[in-house]
C-alpha cells in the first residue's frame, strides 16, 4: 500500500437499520395525534355523554323519548351540526385510531402490567366501539324509519331493534366498550397533555375517570334495560308531524287515551 | 436462602444465537454444574470457557455487549426468560425459581438489529439524543467562573433523569417503539426534559420541543407505561413524557400563532 | 504540516472526552476510537465525587493543601509539578462541569455542596448523588456529541486500538485499529494520538474495573517502545463484593456504622453463617487490633483480610471471602444510614444483608502506574500522548479518593492542547509513515491467532493469569511469590502460542478480540510483577512484609518499564522523582500499626 488508507466511515455512520431516529421537527403527525386525542373528548366524548343522558328519557316512556329526539332534531342547523361535530370528527377519530392501533405492537403476553393491559384495551375497545357505532348508525340513523322526520317512532325503533336478544348483547357490549374507551381516553388525555404529570395525580385521576366511566355506562345500560323490559309498543308515531296550526299536546296523554286511535290516522 | 433449599445440580441455559445479521437464528442449549450466586454475565463467561452444547457439540463463545457489570454502563440489556433486563443484575438463582422448568432462556433485544448472538445495534438512541440536542451549549471549556446557581429542588428533579444508562430497555418494552411508528422512545424524551430544566440548557428548550413534535416524536407515546415499569434505574419516565407532552403542545400552539 | 491538525484520541472515558473537547474547540480534527460506545466507558463506575479546593465551607482550604494531600497520599512518588498544576486547575474544572449541567448536589443557597473524603481534613469533594463518575462522563459525552453533530468529531465506536503507526524515525503517524464487527484491520493517519484507555484491572482476573479495562493499548505501546511506569502500584479496595464475574465496591460506611468482619474459626466450616455461634466466630480485626477494631485504616484491613484467606486459609468455604456482618444492627439504623449500599448488595448477591452477613474481599481497584508521560502528557514516543488512568502521573504510590476524576479531566485538558501544539510543528511524513508495514504486522498476528490449531482456551489462560496476579501481586508481596508469578506468566505466554480459538469467524468475534487483549495483558503483567519484585520497600499500595519501611534513598524513584524485543522481557530502570515543591516526609495517618 502506497499511502495511509483513507479513513473508512465509522460503523456508526452506516445507515441505521431497524427503528429510525426521530424526524425532528418534520411531518404533521403531532397535530394529527393531538387532534385525535382532542376529538375523542370534544366533540365525540361530549356527544356520547349527551346521547346517554338523552337516552335516559326512554325510562319516561315513548313520548318523553320522542320529545327529546325532536328537541335535538330541532336545534338550529342540526344537519350541519351533526356532520361537523359528530360524523366528521367521529370518522377522523375512528380512521386515525385504527391507523394508530395497527401500528402498535402490543406485548401484554410478555409484560402483563396494568398500564400495558390498558394500552391494549384502549385499542380493542376502540375497534369494537367503531364496529358497534357503524352498525348503530347504519340501522338507526341511515336506514329504516327516519327519526329526524319521525321522532315519534324513536322508541319503537329502538325497542324493535332490541327485541332481538343478539342485538341486546351487541348494545350492552357496545355500551361497555364505548364508555371504557371514553373514560380511559379522558385519563390518557390528561396524562399525555401534561395535565396529570405526577404518578399520584394520575392515580387519583384514574379513580375519577373510573367512577365517571362506570356511572356513564350504568346510565347507558339503564336505558337499554328499561326499553327491553318495557311493554312492546306498536308501530305508531307517538308524535306525528304537526299540521300547520295544530298544537301538539302539552301534557302526556292519559292512560285510557293510549287506547285511543293513534294520531297518525288523522293524516 | 440457598443453603436451606435443595440446590439444583445443574444450570440449564438456552441461548438464541445468530452468526451474522443476515443469517437465521437458532437456539443452543448449555448445561453447567450448579453454583450459587451466579448472574447471567458470569454464566456467559462459563460458556466462553467451555463452549460445548448440551449435545456435546463444540460451538463458539456467545457474543454479547457488556462492560461495567454493575448496572451503570447500560451495555448488557437482553431478553432473559423472555423479558428485557440487564444481564449483570439478573441472578441465576432467582431466574431458575421464576421459570417453570428451571431453564433460563437468553435472546437478543427484539426491537434492534442483531449484530451477533445477543449483541444488538442500539445506535438509534444516540442519534435521537443528537436530534433533541441533549446537551448544554456552553460557550467554551475555558474558565468562565461558576455555573448558574441552582436550588437543590432542581437538582433533585434533574438527578434521577440524569441516571439514564442508555440501556434502551424502555424502548424495547414499549409497544409503540417499532419500525411502523419510528417512535423516539422514553429515554430521549427524559433527556430532553433534563436539559430543558437546566438553567443554561434551557436556551435550546424551544428547539428541543419542536424536535419532539416531529414524526416519531412524543405524540407516538401510547402511555402503556411499560417504560417506567421496566427501567432498571427507576427513572420517572412517564412523568417526563407527560411534562414534555404539555410543553411540546404549548410550543406548537405558540409557533402556530407566531407563524 | 497540514493547516488543520488531525488528532486521534483512543478511549472515550473522562480523559479521552476532555481531550476531544479541547481539540475540537481549538479547531483540530479529531477521530475518537472506543471499544464501547463512549457513554458506556468505565468512568461511569466512579461513585464518590471529584476533588477541588473550592473552599466553599469556610475551612480555609486551598489548592496548595489539596496539592499537599495528593502528594502525601501518594507517598511522594508522584512528580510534583503536574500534581501542583492539576490541583490548581481543580476549581476551574468543577466550575466548567457545573456549567455543562452536571447535577451536582447543592446547598440551600444554590451553590455546590462538598463532602469530606478519605485522606483530607477538608470538605473538598463535589458530588452528584452516588454516581458522580456517571454524571461527569455524561456531561462530557454530551459536549462531544454536540461537536460530533457539528462535524468536528468523528466517532469510531466498536473499534479497538491495536498499535501506533510509527515512521522510520520512531515518530507516531497514526494508529492501527480493528473494527470489532467486521474484524477488519485498518490504519488511520494522525499527526498525534492520545491514549486514554484506562487501567488494567483485568490482568488481575476479577477486579472492580470494567470488562474493557485490560491495559491492552498501553501494553501494545509499551511493546512498541513506550515506557510503562510504576506498574507495581495497584490500589486494592478493602471491601468489595466478590461476584462470579467481577468485584463490586462495598462502601466503608458499612464498617463505620458498626459492621463486624469475621470468619469461622474452623477451616472450611460448612455451616450457614447465622448458625455459627459467637464462640466459633473469629473477629480477627477486633482480636488483632483491639484499639481500632473493625475501623482500622484501609491498608491494614486489606492486609489482614488477605492474611486470613491466603496465609491462615480461613476464607469462607475455602473461598477468598470473609464476612462483613451488619445483621446484628437493628433494621431502623441500617435503613436510615446505609440502605443504599445494602440494596446494591442485595441486588447483585440476592441475599438480604439485614439477615445474612455479607461476603466481602478486597478488590483490585485502580492502576496508579501507566504509560510514562512528560509534564505535557507526552510519552517517550513522539506524537503519542496519554492521559487519565492509563498514564502514571499524579497519583504516585497511592490514589486519594475522588482524585481520579479530576486527574482524568486534567490529563485530557493538558494532552489535547499539547497534542495540537505538537502536531502544528510536526514535519510532514515521508511516504505512508509506516502505515502499510504496521498493518501487515497486525494482520499477520491475527492470521496466526485465527489459524492456530492448539489446545489452549484464552479464557482459561486469563483465569490462571488472574489467579496468579491476585495471589502474588496485590496486597502482600513477597519476592519469591513475585518471581513465581513471573515464571507463571512466561509459561502462560508459551501456552498462548498454543492457543485455539473456539471461534474463527470474521464477524463480531469476541473471543478473537479477547485473545488479542490477553497477549497484551500477559506482557504487561510481567512489568507489574518485575517492578514489584525489584522495589524492595513498602510504599503506598506496595507492601512487602520483608521490607516494611519506605526507602527514599533507594526507591524515591519512578519505575521505568521498557520492553526488550530480543529477550521478549521487560527491562526495569529508574528515574528521579520531581520533589521540588514539597520535601518528602513520613506518611502516617494513625498510630495503630
């Protein structure tokens, strides 16, 4: 060899195989991830709470439930609200959530620790909730009797759906996984956004979220039980569309009046 | 205590081996006369002195990373009975009690490219430390007088983070640290916090926060909290992630409106 | 000479990183070679702290007192001028580390806190918890990583230094190194090189040192003509936890809090410690030294334990171990005072020291000797500098606690700029500067090693070396034993030629790399035992029962070990010690002995 060999690139200068280093300051996954986290709380989580509270009206019978449905559908720009604050955020949260879930490599088989189980549960409940919501929207919102147009049939539609024991199971599971996903999502939100940095704060907030999720789930299950156990209602609109100038009854109809011909016949 | 129990006659080990990064992995079994008080690194030393498998096949000494052997240099992380831990502080007596059949299995970490046998390439961590500028950018090494005063409370918060030995166990056990996410891992996030907390290191605070918002950054954390469970030095990793998550977000908001 | 000097630093511990920082800062080009990623270097193991006479406790401490303590502690064997310079720079070095973000412990006012350490009366030791070495190494590692990201430093981690490239005039022109993955041998040009490869604990088999502390690089240079000085001065720490793979330090505070050292009176008593009655226990320190009992000074405790094990043959289960018992102390006291160190014991031994006596033994801890360097840290080979534990300066015959971290950084801070200065004035090399020749020499060595069809396992040879060295060349030394050790090493070197590597592959072959280091360990071991054999006195860590006094007339001299390639043996000569600042006086810390 005539001269000293040129220094070879050191071994640590070779392109790194395996997991790549941080792409510092590049990309927009931070915004998307934070948006994903946020949409889970607001508006989706908020809507979930509203939905479960609204469902409690089931306990008060078909008319009360119908009024609640009608009230919601009577909000100004309701279709815009529905798309902007429910469907689009939900679709984003769901799709991006699935994307996140498939990128994870759960390892509870090796490290069976509580937090790791919760990590897995958040992904499993998310996917189950998504499946539930898709069927729920399909059957309850986009097919069958249109409830925005016929809020009076809401009670019947739900009760009819739940007359199938299989669907009861689907709804119960759906309720549990959705509430679980939401409650733990709130906890995760607080942890990741630095609201509960300390171990103790996270532990305490864990209790808060646990109680919150349990109450929410109980409320949801209560309305399911109520409608399943209630006497079956016939297919009739308890609150038909109003003719111009016709006032809706302001007090619930008396017991005997339930035997009267349904109002729909007046149409 | 070992004296009171009936001591096993032999120590049985199964080592997952791989000659080069490209070749297939295989398992070799070894058996040694039992001695109490052994750890995994001494067991690997026994293999080096008599590299013969249980079947009597002559083989080679096992390649693995090690240096200090007292859990401070961070070299010897590997999978021991399936779990990521430091070989130097993994005691054979405890491991034999932990496994059902008493056989101790050794394998390389799974999230890093295998170099040979139990040695893996963990340079991604050091690259990540560059990306977050985990240093204090001093003016120079000449005598410029004492550093800024620091209350003991700051030291007490920084010191545990500064105990990170770069063993990468927090990354290995993290379900989010993988090739699909390219997650930076807890260790680097904790180091970013360490330097953001230093009165002089804070001059690069905003740059570190912006770096951590990049792809593979802090947002990839799924809060499985395995890191903090597995960390051999008990670093407050989840707390660091939480704190930095907030700081990164605030920085992003500031940057968004300042744009 | 090229406008930008090119310096190679070998070793990424405190000394190596501090020299890299100085060179990069001065605009030089640095290649940093290290066997392990530099953040995993042995400097991480230092626990106690770093000395500097900052006098922040109103005690009237000053740098001269630090200088005097260091010289006195080193039993006057160190050249005084570099020690004087080091202690003078101490406060500035602490300030710099502080500015680098080292999490030093603080006073309530936010200033650096200092603790007291052995061998001084002053609070002079700055510390970061119980992991000061780790914290300092990380601070320097971070600075170097910063330079690396700016393209000023090129790291070669996973490369092992094999030898210096020397031109026909014997001037260093670079290094020959081996990639520990591809096993490729390559030469790298440099105008000067700095060796910061630490101590040689591995020569003693098990020590408190890390796996890479083999002394291999220093030995290679010694075989190329560098002087290896004061090799016989090896610090042994009295209380280490014997492990199957290494020795781990057990702080002396265990004895300070009432721990008692004992062995069973009956040789090889098989009973568990707790079942042995008081009458059957031999509290030898208390019996031999009734005045000080278990708190006799370090060297006396070390020698007593050595005597129990090797002369009285009373080690536990016939092993070189004695009990350090704190199990009689109530749990509350232990938890308040020494919980941290007891946890270390439990972690690595698996026994609970609250319940069972700890098993301890003195452990080889620090290499005071090393490559001879002038006051500018340059060895006698032009262009080869050395710093840190791998050079012999500063600590003389015995190192004071918490001085090692300072000496590493000081050495690097001198060697870096001096290497730059040297390189700027270096005439250009002729041809390849001897690179091709050196590469061929190393490849030939490798080929012989790989193709050898002998019967000897290098790890077994190493164990025999360690046993011999520990038995004859550590705590208590007899000339007959040292001669026996030298013969044994010669025998091992002969057997080395009959080596057979179980692994002949050319990828990440650790047995092969180790076998190369082993050869250098064997060569260096001879310097240690011959230096010890010829030094007929007791000084610092070197103790001979046949010559119990210090003999300044004959041996206030630096041992100079040089390699005779024809005889394949060391030649021991002596050099005067620089004592211009402090007149040697007897070294006595106590009146017990």
